[in-house]
C-alpha cells in the first residue's frame, strides 16, 4: 500500500445499539443481554447531544452519524481523499465489571467491525478492542483477531483500572509485540476512577480537558515501569490526546529523571529520546495557538517530525471547514504526517491482508 496518500489513523464507527452486536454473541450471552434488559453501552465520554461528539454538518436526524460504512465513506473518506482509515470503535464493552461479559462483548464488537465495516469498504482497517478487565483474556482476543491483518493495532482506553505500565498489563504488550501490532491508547474511560486526580468533575468540559493529564500519567507510567525497555519493538500511539502539552511535559519529566534516575535504573535513556523513538500521536485535536507561525515552532519543541499521524477524529468535532491540517504546517511535513509516518507506524498497512 505504498501508493497511499492519506491515511486517517483515528475514525470512529458508531454502534447504533447493542442489538447490532446480538448476532455476533453466542446463545448464552445473547440471552443474557436480552434478559438483563441491556439496551445500550454508550458511556458519558461522548454524549450524543454534546457538540464535541458529532460535528453538526455530519449529524443525521437522530443527532448521530457514522452508523454504517457507506455514511462514513461519504463523510470521512471521500472528502479528504483518504486511501486507508483505522477504525477505533468506542463502545462501553471495556467498562463492564464482569470479565466474562466484557470479553464476550469485545469478541462481538470485533467481529461486527470485521463484517459490517472492513468487509464493506476495502479502505478500512481497525484496532482490536480487548477486555481490559483481564490481561489473559485480552491476550486471547489479540491472538484470535491477529490473523486478520486488517486489524492493525490493539486499543486500550486512557482511563484504565490501573496505570498502564503495571506488570499486570505486560502480557498484552508481549502479545502485541509478537504480532507486530502497536498499542493504541485512546481517550475514554473504564470509569473506575475520576478523570481528574482530585475527584469527579461536574461538567463535560472538565472531563474532556482532563483527558490530556490522564495521557501524561499513563505515558509516565509506561516509561517509569520499564515497558519500553522490556518490549523494545513495541510502539505506542496516543489517540485523541492532544499534542501541544507534549514539549513541556517532556522537559519536566527529563529534568526529574536526571535527578531521580537511580530509582528507575532500567530507564537508561532520557525520557524525551524514548518518547520520540517509540511514541506517536494522532493529529486531532491539535490545540495550537491561533497564530499559524506557532505551529512549526511547536514541532521544533517536540524535537521530531516523525511523531504525528494524520487523523480527522471523525465524527468528533475537532476542526472547522474541510481540512484537518492545521494552518502553518509545512506542506512537506503535512505530506509526511498524512502517509509516511502512518506507514512506518502500522507495518500491516504495507503487507498483504489475510482475513479469517
């Protein structure tokens, strides 16, 4: 797929209702969902009527969109000349307290994505949604889905039950590394803890803005706990994390690593070097100042032009008009972000696909 010119690394198919997943559940779990009266698994991360959840000109009569592959293609692929797009489905399957129900729903969701989306448009790829409640079950789901090479990533939520560097999650990283899959950490939550470190917020604004600090906490955990040292071939992609917080965060983390590195001796390289080598970020939301000249200065502060991956974050409302590319971005760098960086990050995009 080296001829690809635009690769969207973060789009969001919407599950219309849990009834869409029933055909992909076995008899026991289908009966369980019906008997319990589980009508929907939409979380408060993206409320239907919230302006951020769906851009107004993409909404249908129900106030939503992206509920089928044809609509997604018409609104998110064709207008931007997108040759490949990675589906990251955000549905409440990872928020279940029951490990058994969680894995059953994840399996159904992944099968639904494969049949109803990937089969219907050859431009689509997807992340494997895994049950974060149990690493062993998550590994089983990775191994089950990985033979279908249209799955190009393993997706976790930034609002997890524990910090993601902890060893309980290492089997997931080992499986992802073994299959050549990046770990994608997306905005969203299992809702075991508040999104802020000081308690539950009272508004969506607080909830959404504080996602950026959650990404900082998870990235610090991955570095300090030694994930990048243990899994040298693993790439981590931060999705819908924002971008502009990164330089100041790296300066602070590197400063304190220099003084406290004896505490974490396995972190032998400066954190900034590790992040620039092993971490990628999707472009949207790009929280840049209004002055276009500041955009390239930000890239200079980040210290790498390899880290950003093109994304529209469709159907979330992150930009106006018909271009997700921030004003002021060097055209050559824009082309690199739109194709070269994604192709280097997702090696399966350049390989022949094999479906189950």
